[in-house]
């Protein structure tokens, strides 16, 4: 039997354990925070770049679909508003769901200058240049919603412009499609695009 003066080797059940040495200190937490900040700062530009690429790809696919609808409308000699034409087309209706009409032409003379709608961060417009239909798509906010500018012509060709200076951005800054009269200099910056068919 142990003497009453001998200390007990048993730990009472209700005692609290001593603080562990393995808990992260302030320096460890700050290091972890710094690493997370670097990951975020490196990842955000890449994510933004992916978003811009997706917007541009969606804009090109929409232009191709709109081009087919415009060709069909021209064969019937009708000229509805572009968004109405797209919404009435079976293959485009789902694509343009959620598009926002930017202006509504009051008469057919104004309609020839093209009505506009916003979709995928791009403004879309139907114009007539030298008697030929041209569909244009340009970014709502260059650098945030897209960079490049795209055009579909009545001959079924697709063109792109780098828009490096960011001049064509927003609904009030529509690109100008080079006309056959004196447009050779401006046309030099437009490149013909080959775009894969939709899957």
C-alpha cells in the first residue's frame, strides 16, 4: 500500500491536457495565407483568360448559326429583327435564350442599319454593306467580356479582327465592315477564320 505522502501516478479523468506544441503558430498561419494569396493571384488571370476564350467561341458559334438563319430569311425576302429571327429558328432558340435586345428599330429604314442584342458578353448586329448582309459581333467590354471582333458575310465567310486597340467595345462602338469602295486598307486587319463545326 502506498504511503499517503507518495504522489499518485494516475491522471484524473476531468483534468485538461496541456497545450500541444504541434499547434500552428502565427508564423505558420501567415505563411499559409501567403501561399493561398499567390495561388489566387496566379489562377485568376488564367480563369479570366478561359472565360474570354469561352465568350469568343460562343460568339463565333452564334454568328455561324445566325448566318444560316439570315441566308434563309434573305431567300424568303424578309428582314425581321435579328433577335426575333434567331428566336424563331429551332436550332438557335435555345442559344439566344437570355439574350438582351439593345435597341428596337422603329421602322424598316432603321432596321437596315441593324438592330443589336447582347449575348455571351458580345454585341451582335445585322448590317448591309454594299448590298450584302454582314453580321458583326464585338465585345460589350473589351478585356472583360472578350477581345476579338468577328464578322460573318453573306457569302458564308467568317472573319476576325484582333481589336488590339480596343476601339470596338460596347453598343455604341460598332465595327465597320470594309466596303468594296476604298476598304482595302481597313480589310487588311480582318483575317478569314476557319471554325470547326458544332458537335
